[in-house]
């Protein structure tokens, strides 16, 4: 892999490297979104020299939003842990599955619970939306729905999105994307996003 400093792709700024959380919003172990998240994490760490955190969504267990529970107990531990994972991050890359043409219930529920914390970590957070699905549309319809609550919470959701269709066979045994054209498309989006985050965090 090329040296990120020589290639002008380094995510070093203000005397430190950019910290990016890459989160696959899927609990299942054989997850195409986890495959995509692992690949993006490898790219961000290797090509851009970022500090990457790759949490497991399954660790953030929480009941469906319940106002009585919140009044009596507070925000569930899983939601508090998710908020903590996002705290101090310069950016979040979300790899989100599409359910019935929209956002998955588990992800929307997690966003709703985390939003109950004051302050919550989505305000002004730079977010790149990506998604993968075994079908041809690559979860993009779900990404449009995912954008709505995040923008409502004041996140800076990057305009471009990346949807990976036919994702079940898209990765080789080493985790790399098999189609060079799709890899180039992802490179372009990641490059634009990290440059955008750098400008935003510097300014
Ligand atoms: C309730 C449900 C609804 C789904 N709806 C869609 C859909 O609208 N579009 C789509 O491309 N895939 C849909 N799928 C298939 C998912 O894309 C597939 O299960 C995928 O593997 C989920 O991502 P993951 O592997 O990262 O968990 C749906 C799956 C479930 C369980």
C-alpha cells in the first residue's frame, strides 16, 4: 500500500491522527456490512493512517425505546456504551443494512436511545453512510432513511454515500473488494470524506 504522507492522503492534523469509528449496524456474525466495515477500516488505517475503532454492534444491546424505563432506570447500558464509543471521534463511518427499503429497527432504536443523552455524540459528528446488501440495490434506499434522524440530531452527514450491491460475493478471502471499479468508487468517496473531515476539524 502506498505511503499516505507521500500520496497526500494522511489524516494527521493538529499534531494527531484522525480518529474514525467504523460501525457495522448488524448484530449477526456473518454480516455483509461487517465485511464492508472491516474492509473500510483496513483502508482508513493503511491508506490514510487513521486511528480506527471497529466496535461490534452486538455489544450494544438495548430494549426497544420505552419512556417508562428511561424515567425509572435511565438510558440502557448498551446505548451509553455506544455513546462512549463515539465520544472523541472525529468521524463515524456507518455500514448500515437496509430493511424493507429503509433503516433497520435496531439502528433507529440505537440512535433514538443515544439521542436521549445530553449532550449526545451525534451533534456535529461527521458521518459517512455506507451499506451493503446481497441484492442489487446495495442498501442505498436504507441509507437515505438513515440520513434523516442523524441530520435531525445535528450530525454532518457527508453528501456522497456508498452502497455495495451483490455483497455476498464481493470480497475475496483476504477481505479485499474483487471488483477494481467498485474499489475505485470507494477510494474516491473515502478520499473526499477524510479531506472534508480534516477541513471541518481544522476549521
Ligand atoms: C427484515 C428484513 C428486511 C430486509 N429488507 C431488505 C431490503 O429492503 N433490501 C435489501 O437489499 N435487503 C433486505 N434484507 C436483506 C438484508 O440486506 C440481508 O439480510 C443482509 O445480509 C443484512 O445485512 P447484514 O448481513 O450486514 O446483517 C432484509 C432482511 C431482513 C431480515
